[in-house]
């Protein structure tokens, strides 16, 4: 059986955007399957002791901008440090990705476009019109996907993703979970690559 990686992220995360394509290439290189698990970080932060960006110490907020510039250069991706629509509620966008995934649609491509929309094109991913344009551009029935994203079934999956993330020790976005071992942050992709290459068992907390 090919390895399976649970991909916990939210579209409001610049780090998930920066690692998105690199992660996809690493997984493909190892024949690994990806389960997209968009997650509401509010409960994850509450459970793990993390703080939302606005409540972090100014020194941590300043360092975040330094890291964003480093990784923007490293990944050679366009990235606006202070996009016009940040923060913005990511829930509907997250649920659109879940709906597409459940339907066997282009969820990974949609997520890539949504990341670019907020972090490069400065669009508001909380707006239905923005999401509709992204979905239509992928040849999807935007109205149907948006309706599904608001359904009880999809919102239940969104809530379950949060519960599963907490149980698995996820503490932020993105987090890639392989055999129960979390790799938090796109700057851990090299370590994930190594784990896939070696086929080793998962490391566990003591």
C-alpha cells in the first residue's frame, strides 16, 4: 500500500501556501497519497496553547515577516506580506476544498488557486464571488460546490478534521501527518521527504 499523508491546513496560512506545490511534488515522488484535511485553527490553538497572530508578542510578529521574505525567495513564489484581505474568514473556502475532495474533484488545484488569490492577487477568499470565479476556472459548477460547502455533511467533516487534528497533535498550519507522526510547518518538508524515502516507522513523543 502506498503511504498516505494527512494534510492539515487552512487557506489563510501563508506557510501552507509556500509549501503547497513543494509538498505535492514530494508526495508524488514517493507515490504517496494525500488526504486534504482543511481545518479550523481556532480550536487547534485553544487545545495546544497557541495564540492567533494578533495576540502574539510583537517580536514574534516581526520575525514572521522576516521568515516570509526568506521563504518567498527560497520557494520563488509571489507573496504579499500584508495582503489587502488578511485576516479574513477562511471557513467557506476551506469547506469548498473539502466538498471538491469528497466529490473527487480538483481539490488540490483549487487550494493552490485559493492560496494565490489571497497571498499573491490580494483577493478576499471569504467572498462567494471570488470562490465562484476560482471554481468556474477549474470547470466546476460553482453554485453546486458552494451549496455543498455549506451543507451539514461538509461542515461535519470540517469539524471532524479539527477534532482529528487535535488528537494527532497538530499545532498549526500546515501540518503533514505520516503514520501518525506530525511534521509541522512547510520548513519540515525535507524531513518528511527523508521519512518517506527511508520508510522508517513514526517517531512518537516520550
